[in-house]
């Protein structure tokens, strides 16, 4: 009988116990459904991973060089396995997998009662990571035990591997595995069961072996998981969180209320597997594989398949060692990565980790679908009752940053797939529910194009054009393909940047008149924004270049004329000459009308009161230099820098905070997108905004400032090349090293870092430490890579020659 036939026969009897509504007569049904209200977990990840999968004709299909496509992603925070996705990249199936340990003097829970460190399993001779496989070590704060986990995905299956060594450092200990599923991307509606120990005959090493696995199962609808251990559990239980789960039962140090099934009740569940006692001074090893599938049998088959291959071999395939195709091959394909690493100050470690993180955060069904972050911001207080993507979604702005960084690395396939993906998230006449203007790009979508948010952000409509121009000039998009993309995607986008129109999608019925934008790059304010306007001018200028090549000179002239008009009015619309700060001359963050001197208020946001437009300063004006709309020494730019840099201003309106000599910046003065200064609470708990909320430092602004300083150094080069090199080294030591200083132990870069203002929260954050907002943020990693490329090239990577030649001479 084949393995599949044995599994089918097995699950004809076991599946009812494991996952169906039919409860066996002898099963002990867990009480307390549906359990506590579910949440997600800490978004400050120290590890994130997935298998590398090679494209087949620019798409993800089974049967290519990497075999079947694995669609499993995982993350690590606080030393434990956290959100694990299967299916599409936002479809979480696990909240967390951790261990509880009964010691001689009490219960200790991994994550809560431990410290941790995260390391890469597979590195080169210089310590640079070659794959996102991790070694995670948690140590009991009281010094009683240590747990080492080796975590990676099976690149040939829908399975995740967790290889565990548990060491008793002081006294005897008894460990318990705790698995909290959040099937189908919610923490409710789950069914669970402790399966009978599964004994399966299969081929291993050319002989038939018979092995017994411990089994835990969970499901919701047609999504199933099966956790198999390499030996039977001492005992197992499933229960509803906060009522009948194993962790609640272990409060007295004993797992003595055992339940084998949730029956026909669904809810927020936890599965528990008891492991053997570990005597003092000894250790025990346990291998676990979590399989996913559309049935209990399919999920178990995925897990058994990994064991059947051998977990050492699974890791070698994941890494791409020898003639196996895996992550090593992707890293080797990045022909610019070695020269970028030379610009680093850490030996290239963060550059290699960034390359991995950018590719990890791509969906494996929709090629080129690049998300913002494999996390759910402030997840430990985010209600998981309803499905949500968090940052595991497509924003064309973040998308552009990532695609441009991958191009900078020498990846010629992913940015092209990304460009070809973009029409899926552009508003057309046949976009479901659309009754208004077309050509603009959706604010936020699922990777399959499902609409989530529908605000009109003009930079997100310009950036796809800019990306296309870069790929075309790099020779990755042919003239023929660009002509087709011009007609189908670029011309509608450019037309909207000129004409605007009335949105007509879901709640949005606003009239948009460019360069006035309904939302700027922080998705909070309407009006005239320097950063948005910079992108619109660059988008229209590059669109004009494409239109001429596509044989549409009339549209080219129209696009360039609009860009000229917008560029000529940048200062009159957005540069105050009578502002509150300094000498009164600087760019404002945004103004709702065309008069930056009328002190009109901008809108309330994130619990913060409205203030006059001239009181809110940000660094958006630097994007005018980045794209080539203004020269680095333009009077308006030079006048704005002192107000952006002012560190004497009160904390509410202050933007810059130097952390150990590293220039670091908030998004803007009065930002409320962050933790509460008074209580230390997370942002937006319970969906409510609070006046004590405060946006913190965003490390990619350090990179943005580095790009400005590079542009300034290159704009007026000295005849003394040594002086120029000294400038380059100064930028490297200040801004490259600065960005590297924000990386955590897993070499992941955050969205926000602690600024030292107010309550340090339950995490006792230190200045410069990444917060629970979102890590890894793809945009931060992208900015770091682009800064390295800009230094290596001695040219700003995001600068557009037609824009610079026209406006910044």
C-alpha cells in the first residue's frame, strides 16, 4: 500500500476524531467555547522566512528548478515562532508556537519569562546570511533552562520545520509544547483535536521504516494543519484559550484536565503536547513539522513527507547547498550585492539580510506581489476576531521602493514581475464597484487584487510609471512591451495625473485635481504635499518620455506641460515665507489650499489636534531633490533644512532626534502614529485614538537624509578627489552606519524606533530600539539597499535624468 493510500485509510477513522463535528463517544470535549477574545502577537519580529522559489516564465508554478512551490511563511518574535502563513502571504494559520516549562519552583513560559537571541543558520565565511533559516535560543530569566529552536520551511512542501533542543540548566524540568492556531487568518472559528499517535510505514534511505508520531490538528473550513512530533507526546490536550487550554491548566504545574477534541464548538483554541521530563544537567531533542493542506490527510501528508526526506536534507534544499536550487542561488544571482556590501560598515551582513527580506516578502501565488511587512502592527493588542492583512498587503508606494531596491541589487526578474503585476491594482472601468475616474492605483489591496482601502494617493499613481521607465531604460522591458504597457497602464495613470477626476469606489466620491492629493504618503492629509508633488512631476516627465517612444507625441507634450506647471508652483504652493519657526522660510508638510502663508489648519489625525499648516514640518521636501525636481542647493531646500533639523523644539513639534550620533527623524511634528507617552500603551487599542499617542523615529529617514547629502556632495564636486572621497566616507559612517544601528539581532530593520520620549512601554524600550509597530519593514530595507547602491554608483539611484536635466540644473 502506498503512503497516500495508508494516509487515506488512516484518516478515514482519525479525521473524525481530529477535525470533524462528529465527536467519538470516548472523546473528552473541551468546555469553555469560544474562549477569550483573540489577538495577534508582537510585531517586532527578529526573524522572517519562506522558501526560495524560482519563477517559471515569470510566474510561480510547480515543476520549475525548485520543484513544487512552497506557500508557507513564518515569523519569529520574543524568541518564539509567531504568525505563520499558508496559502496567500496574508493568510495566517498560526498565532504562535512556544513552550511552557514546569520547573522545581514554578511555571515558566517561553517569551514571557525568557530572554532570546536570533541567529542565521547558514552564513558565508564572513558571517553574512545566505538563507532565512534561523537558530533561536531562549533562556529562562531565572537560569533554569534553555531552549534552542532551528526553524525553516520545507521548499518542496507546505510544511514548516521546528527542530528543538531543551536543556535543563538547574533542576529537573518538564516542557510542554503550546500551539495556538489562528486558522483562516482569524482567532475564532477553529476546531482542534489531539490525534491518536500515528504509525506510518514509509520508505527512508531505501528501506521501509515504521515510525510513530505525536499529532495535533486544527482546522477552519477547508484549511487544515497537522503538527507531528518525531515521537508520541506524553499527553495531549486541546482547549479554549483562557478557560480550558493547556497553559491555563498548567498554572498549578500539572496538565491534568485533558481534552481530546473541541467537538462541534469553534473558537480561540490552544493545542498542548507534553514532553518527557528532562533531568538536571541533561538535554532532550525533539523534531516537529507542521503541515498544511485542504484536509487533515493532506496536511499530515505534507508533514510526513518532510520527515521522510530527512530534516537535514530539507534544510540543505532550503539553503540551496551543492547542486540543490535554493536561497544560495538567489543570493548568487544578485550581481550587484558584493559591490553594495563593500559600501557597508558591518561587512555586508545587513545588505545580505536585506536582500533575503525583500524577496521573502513576496507572495508565492501572484509573482511580483510585494508586501509592506510580514507583520500586523502592534499585533498583541489587535483583535483577531475578523480577518485582516495588517501590513501583509500591497501599497504601490512601498511596492515601488522594494522593486527599485531589488533592481539595485541586480535582481532582473522580480522587479519585472512586479511591473507586470501592477495592472491588477489599477482602477479600471471594470474594477468591481467603480463608477468614477480610472487610471489611479488603489491605496491598499490584498495580493490577489482584492480591494481593501480606496483613498487616492497621487504618488502611488506616479511611482508605477517611474518604475516602468527605470526598467525600460535598464533594458529589462523591451520597446514593444513598453508600448503595450503604455497603452494599457501608463497612459491611463498619466492622464489621471493631469486631469484628475471624481473617484467613485466604495466610500470615496471625492473630486481629485492634481497635484492636490486626497492623501499624501502618510495616508492622513489632503492637499498639496512636497513629497507627493515630487513623485507626480517625476511620473509625468518619465511618462512623456515613454509616450514619445510609443508614438504619442501629443500626450507627451501634455504630460510635460503639466509637469512644468506643477514644478513652477512648488514654492508658491508649499513653501511658507511667514512661518512660525526660525526665519519663517521653509517647506510645510502639507497645505490644504494654494496659500502656505494663511496659517490654515490641517486635519486632525491619530488622536492629535489640528494645527496651523506652518507649525508642521517634515522631510518630504527632500524627495524634490531625490527625483531631480530641485537641485540640492536650491534656496527653498537650503532654507528648510534648519527647521527640519531643529532639536531645540518641544517634543510635540520636534522631528529630529540624534541617537548615539545617528541622525534620526519622525515622520513629522505632531505625529500620533505610535505608542502612548503617558501610559506606554500601544497605538489605537480597541480602535480608539488617544491624545497621548506619539509617532516615533522611522529609520528609513536616516537613509533619505543620506541620499540628500550624497546628492549635495555630487552636485558641486571638488577638484580634489580626496575631499570628495572624504565626503563619501562621511556619508557612509553617518548614514549607512546609522541605518545599520537600527537592525535587531536578526538583522531586521523596523518601521519605527524608540525616541526616548514618554513611558518606555512594557518592553522597556531603549532609544534607537525597534518598536512593536512593524518589523521587518520592507521600505526600510529597501532604503538601506538603495543608499548602498547610490554610494557605489556615486549617483542617487532614484534620480531621473529627464527630471534632473529639466528642473535641477
